[in-house]
C-alpha cells in the first residue's frame, strides 16, 4: 500500500502536535511505522487519505457499535445541529437521555452528563470521596480510567504499552491515596481493606478489563468485591466507559448480575460524539451541586447534538437481535483467529466478552496485568503490520481491545481470518 500523503501529513503533524497525534493511543510506536491518516468511514470500512481501504476493528476505540456513519445517526446529527449545536442550558433531550440511561443500567437512579469518560471517572471518584468523607481509593494494576492525576498509577492502555506506569507532571501527593492491587485478586483487595478500610472511599475497576487487553473477571470476583465494599463501608465503582452498552444493553453489571454504587459511562452512549456520564444511587448522587456540596460543572455537558445522537443509538440497540448478531460475528472471528494461530504453531490466547476481544501472543491464560504482560509484543507488532498492509485495521497495541460492530459482515470476518492466517504463517 502507498501512504505518501499520510507520510507527508505526519511530517507536518509532528511539527505542531506532540508526537504528531492528539492521543498517544493513536501513535504507532508500539508496532512500528507511522499512522495512516483516516479520511472517511462507512459501515465496517475506513479509507485513508491515500485511498487505501481497511476493515476496521478499532471503531473509534469502541463506540461505533453500529459501524461508521450509519444513516440513522447521521440524519439525527444533522437535525440536531440544525436546531443548535450548544446552548449551555437545560434541554428536553438531556432529560430523555438521562431517563433512558437510568432505565438501562441497574445501578443508575440518577445520572450526571459530562463530556468524556475521563471527566466521568474523575467526577465519580470525587463524589465517592465527598460522600464517604474518606480519601483513599483502590484501583487495579493495568486498569485505565482516563488521565486524571490521581488515577495515573500503574495505569493500563497507552501507559502500559510504553511501559510508563505513571506520568510526569503528577505530584506524588495526587497518587499517594491511590492503592493498587492486581485485577482478579480478591484476597489482595481484602488484605488492603483489612489494613485501612476505614480510609478507603471506593474500589474502582473496569468490571471487564479493557485496557490491559480484554480480561474478564473470574467467577465470583465481582460478587466478592461487592461484599467486601459493603462490609467496609466504601463504594464500588464500575468504570463501564468501554463495556457500557457494548457487552449488553445493561452493561457488564447486567451481564454478571452485580450492581455497583456508581457507574461511569462513555464511548457508545454518544454514538461517536464526545460524551460521558456518571450515575448511581440517589442518596449518593444528591450530594452533587447544586443540591449538595460536591462541585462539578461543564459548559458542554449534555451537549444537544451528542445527546440526540446518543438517544438514537440507544433506540437502535434496543431493537431485537442486535446483541445476538454481535455475539455471532465476534465468536466467528475469535474462533477463526484461534484456529489460524494453532495451524501456524503460534502461541495465542484470545480473551473475548461479547463483541470485544484481544488476541494475546502468549500461551496464557491471561487473567491480570502480570499475565497480559507476558504477551510477545514483537510478534503482535509483526502481525499488526502485516494485517494493516493487507487491509485490516487493528488497534496499534497489544494491550488494547478490538471491537466488532453490527456493520461487520460474514465476508468481513472470513476475509479477516484468511488474512490473519497468512500473517501468522509469515
């Protein structure tokens, strides 16, 4: 594939944008080479500025569950922009959207809209601290919850990819109250709470880890966290920015039947537009200003375009058969990749929950950050580059999830598996 225009754009970009990208996850340093610049998308496909076509399994890192530019969302966005792009005032649509979220997500009785997943998590943690009067939080090693200062401790996602568990510019005091334990290790959480449970405001985690690659919870793990947090009087916070509406209409908490105290959402709920939300029990949420003393505000919160498109997205996801089709397509892809790896004699462990998955280049099992870190990153990088050069766009990091959309067809899956077989044999 020729990428002359992308190369020239990247040369311009690095002069005015740090690293040439506006989010480190878009950089290709973990896999080698420079990123293609994407010009347009439709359905399961994207095209770069040089005209190269790719089957896309990034999907804007998860939110495009209906694929690129579905007509019903495009139409809704046009109509919403025509009514006004932003008011900084209350609208009818944000009430309907909040009601829809509360109807869908078991833990949400009240919800506050924000503009990103990072903002949702930052606000939820502040709320947990204000509600409990405690300062410490517990998070999981390899868990990524956005780039707010207090949560950049042993983070996953880009930080894990580049081997940077923390960030420069974050004062030590910001993370001293962040206690990190291994994911899927209930005994570690119990030990920490046994030592300082009276100081812990909340335990926060992705119920299905998605930023150390996809790592599902062990049987009884989420239930155990629910019991422990209730025992010690701290809150359980599920970061469902990735899993919310991705693994089921009620998110991971609906899938596993465990209800947290607070939930953060993002990605899918905006249908590709920037939005986030945090919500939970009424008695907790009523501590937020203006009725309570915990402050959080945002001019673009509840943006009418994002909310309008988000409502249409939720309507689409309620239609019969959506999640069944996603499950069938994703299962076929995972099974095909596993068979191709076995035939090629390449160690591979595929972790999948619904339409999100990660092929780890190791024998496995992969159950936490330590075992995910055993994956052969060089093997993944070779695989990634071969797939990219043959027209399949995967996340440019071993420690990320790939996503299947309703727009992916059986032909897309079959072609992807065939190209993967070639890449694994190369």
